[in-house]
């Protein structure tokens, strides 16, 4: 893997220091952050060797928003967008150094997820009459690609311009039990209309399941601002996939009408989360896949609209995927310290993962996630930000 030029500006009190590293054979350069970017994000804190590969901190920006990534796990470290009072607000939780991502009790903060996002029942599936076994890491099931999913690899990173970060990784045949060599490219970019675009591509030399996504944890009032229970949420989904106690879909597509899962009109996250409901009990809150109803937007499915109740920051999610997983931070336990200095307390962030449905390799009635040789996996999701004055 080629090393990457690392340029960063460290702001500490009134001292301005520039650090420059010029590894060999690298032609692309990082965007150098300006003095308005957070002092607590130091390039040096992300500059290390993991699994024999160089990690770093990468900035992209466009218009009113900016984002920081690390190539360890292809992670979104922070995302700064303007609130209704014009304050730049970090709406993605994360850490200020790569070591905390490595040791975190929550392994998925901001990560690029693969090969197969979400759960596979009992860590196995049948493909072309062969049974494949994937390491279990979530009770008796596999979650997010196994014990060493894409969140634990170091991606090759390049930046064609200041708006864009390209991440590449080649997953070898039978890595975590999945067949075929999978060549993956993920492009994260910020657009002129204040959106974070996520473009996923992959090819394989053997039939294999693929379901890529990103596991950013959001708080639209800002990292460290408390719970997300007063955020307003609307899903463009008339149904969801119920789960058993292991959070594996039962195979049913259930209508949301008349249930606490009906977000076809705006409700707060906390309004019905404590309702006596078997599905909420199974998930310890919301941890479910919503089946998108085809409402259009930006040439894709308009999946969700979420509004931070204090900041007015509004996030609209658009995707080419058929589903979106809504996770209300039910397993956050206050064991890790974010870059703002606060703990990851219970329900202080939520995740919205665009996806094919969970356990799709074992669910013949769900949209297929099998990628074959000669085909190209390609899917786009967009998280667009604006401000509500309400």
C-alpha cells in the first residue's frame, strides 16, 4: 500500500504548528485544514501503523460543511454543518485519535461496513449448494461481516480533490468465511448542496454476498449534547421487517400503521420508545430495518428526514437501497470518551444505515445480495443537510 501525504494544522491555544510528512511514491495530497477546524483533531493522533499499514486523518470540505475521516475502518470521524444560529456543529460522534477507535467497546463508530452489513443468522448461509460459515460475534449470529469486518481493516486512501476521499480495499477469498476475492471502492464526497455522498462499488471473482453501508452515529444537536430522544423523525416507509429476540428478521414484511414504528408522519424518537411492544422489547428500542416505499428524491428513494430539536439541523437521507436500519443507541453504555470529552452515554446518538435487508442470504423473499463474477456492485446514498427554523 502506498503511503499518503499528511498535512494538518494543529491549533493549541495560540500556537500554530504545521506538520508535514512526505512518504514515498504518493502523488495525491490531503486537504490541509484551516484554522477554523477543531483543535482537538490532530493528524499526529491518527498517524500510526496498524496491521503493517499506514493510517491517517483526512479532511474534505465543500460549501458550508466539512468532514474528517480516518482510513482505519474507512471511518467518518466528524461532520461539521451549520445550525440555525450559524454555529458549526459536529453531528457525528467519534474519537480524536485512532487508538480509541481500535479499543472502543463499540467497534462500529463511523465505520464502512462489509462484506455484509447487518446480521446473518447463526453465522451461516447456503450459496450454490455449499454451506458457508462466518464467525459469530453477536450472540449466535454474525453482525457486520464477522469478527474482523471492514471496520477493522486499513483502507488505501487517496484524494483527487478537496471535496473527495476515495477508499479501496481488496478482501481475499474466504476472508471471514466469505467466498471470492472482493475488490471494493468507496468514494465519500461533499457536494455543493451541503450533502455527504457515499458511493460503493465492488467486483468479485466468485459468487458472494455483498451489502455495504456506513455506520455513522449521529446527534443533530451536536456530539456531547445529550440524548437524541427529542429528535424529530420521518421515514418514507410503510412497512418494516420484524425480528426475533436475536434481531434476526422473521421473514415477514409488516405494515407500520398502528404501531410505534409508524414514522410516516413526524414523531420524536423518544415519544413511543418505551411502549409495551414485543418488537421494541426485542430490540431494546429501535433496531429495525424499514422497507422504503419508493418515495422519490434526487433520483433515489427518499428514506428519512431527521431534525435536531435544538439546532434545527435537518438531515435528509436518499438512497438506491431498498431499506434503512434505524438504531436508537440502545447499547451505548458510557464506556468510551468522544472527541468532545463526553462519554458515549445511553441513546446519545442514533444510526441510519442504508442497506439491503438483514439476513438476506438466508431469506429468499428478500431482495438478493448475491454478487456474481462479471457484475458490478454499485450503490449510492446521500445525507443532505439543511436548517429548519421551527
